[in-house]
C-alpha cells in the first residue's frame, strides 16, 4: 500500500493578506489595517474595563461621555476623538503608547528643548 505524500503549501499571514486584501500601501489594505487597529483598540478597552469591574455606563460617567459612546468605541463602530480615547485609558488607569512613523523624513528630538525637528 502506497502512502499519500501530497504536501501542503504553507503561506505566511502577510502573503495571504497581500493576496486577498491587497499589498501594503493600497487603499484596500490601508482600510483593512486601520479597521483592524480600531478593533484591537476596542477589544483592549473592553477587556480592561471588565477587569476593573466597570460597566460601560460607569466608565462613560468617569470619562464624561454616554454609555453608548463607550459601546461604540469597544465595538469599533465610531471614529472616537483622540482625546476621548486618552481619557478612557486614563480612567482605566492603563498606560498606552502610540508609534508614529513619518515616512521620508528624518526626525530628531532636541534634548534640551524636547522639541521634534523634522528634516
């Protein structure tokens, strides 16, 4: 009896995403990645809120927004204002950091004045 030695092709996530969503830099891919980031942000907020034993209404009250706004942020149904997102994480006592990549520019930090210098 012969063994079936048919092999499976293995693809990386980037290869599959490039094929079915589009290459990096294309409008469809940029939209996909933006939506993915928003979904991850919303999931993080929900998880931390639940770990802190807060309801959406309680978190909304602390932040100064309605419960519906917290729900929309957690479910990635809105483009919340940046300051609202910062207030939510502050209310949750969670540290956040954002990476900003400026393409085709060199950025330096002036250590004495703490200013960014774009070249």
